C-alpha cells in the first residue's frame, strides 16, 4: 500500500477521489499525464486496495476503497503509536539521566537569589 502512495501522481489521484468518484477521462483532464498513464496508476492503486472501480456504461468510475484505507489507517496508527511510545521512553530516560547526573540542580533552585545561603 505504501509503495502505491510513493508516487506523486498516485497521491494526486487519491486526493481527487477523496473529493468524489471520477472516471479515467476526468482524472486525465486535470492531471499532467496521459489517459493511459492514469489507467496504469489506477491499476497500481486498485492492486493495493486503495481504489475500486464500477462500470458505468462504457466508462469505469473509480472511488476510494474504504476497506483498504481502513487497513492503511490501522497500520499507520500502530506505527505512530509505537514511535510515540519510543519517544516518550527516550525523553523519560534522558530526563532521569539529567536529574541523576546533576544532584546540585535541586538545591541550587531552592537557594535565595542573593547568592548567600542562610
């Protein structure tokens, strides 16, 4: 799925389909690539389960595949949650190390500002 979104034209197609379903010709009219190129990009997106098509007369109308997008969202949520957990653990470890390495930092914050100690 992520490979399919690695191409800028395919991301543009997904963004257009997020607005509403489109036929191949409609997509080709607004993208800087040929109609055959749009068809190839749509095939990649379809194989990745990010879009699906429906025959309407002689045209095929493409729309986002909500099931595939749900799988992508679940994967990204897991990835992001893991990254946040690792970041939190690293921040806590850095804070604990900083606190442990400077035991005077606590007592210096409690001193009066005049520089004298009672």
